[in-house]
C-alpha cells in the first residue's frame, strides 16, 4: 500500500520562476467523493491514473500507475468532470528537498501553490523565501475541489 505525505503552501512572490522550466499538466477526475478520488492526468507526453484515499493531516493513501497517453487523453476528454485542471508544474530543489510549484491556468489562472513531499509528517524542512501561508488542510485548495469551485469564482 502506498502513502503520500505532503504539505501545501501558497506562493507569495515570483522569485521561483527562473529556477526551473515548467511542464504542462492536464488532469481530470473520474471520482471526487470524500473517501477517494480517482484522477487521470497527462504530464507532457505521458499518462497516469491515480487513486487517493481520504487525508488524515498531511498523509493519505496513494496509488499511481502509468497508462498510455492516448487512453489518458480519451478519458480526460470523454469521461472526466469538466472543467479540467490545467497547470504548469515547476520542480525546484531547495536545501536538499524538492518543491513542486503549480501555476494554474484556465479557470484557475492566478492561483500558484507549492507542495513538498515528506517521508514523515514531523520532518523538519526549510522554506524558500517565496513560500507563503500553509494551506495543507484547506479543502478549497484541493485540485479536486477546483473543478466545481475554480479560483476565478473566489
């Protein structure tokens, strides 16, 4: 069984923008019930399907599998709830840790969040100066909730 432990933050400045090149992500949801989400995603030219369990703090079960790009695209276009989540992801190393910055597009344009995956919820880490308020437990920032309540409506 797989688990993910991640903390999520708002980004408060543009200092990160020149630290990495963004990769286009397109994702949609086949299921968004509280107990589980089933996500389909394309990342560049690859496809993935991911099943995530309910969050307990910063931890939840996660199972992710690579699928063909054409299958992922067909599911995104024909089966997933709309609107789809589109974003550019930037992977930035800082103080030995990997930060993933998501710059949202489309209905969520203007929203920029950063995540850090941890091996333990209590793991200490240093935050770059461009990291702002922690939003780990705030459901309005969950990608799955941005489908029905996109950032442009806030």
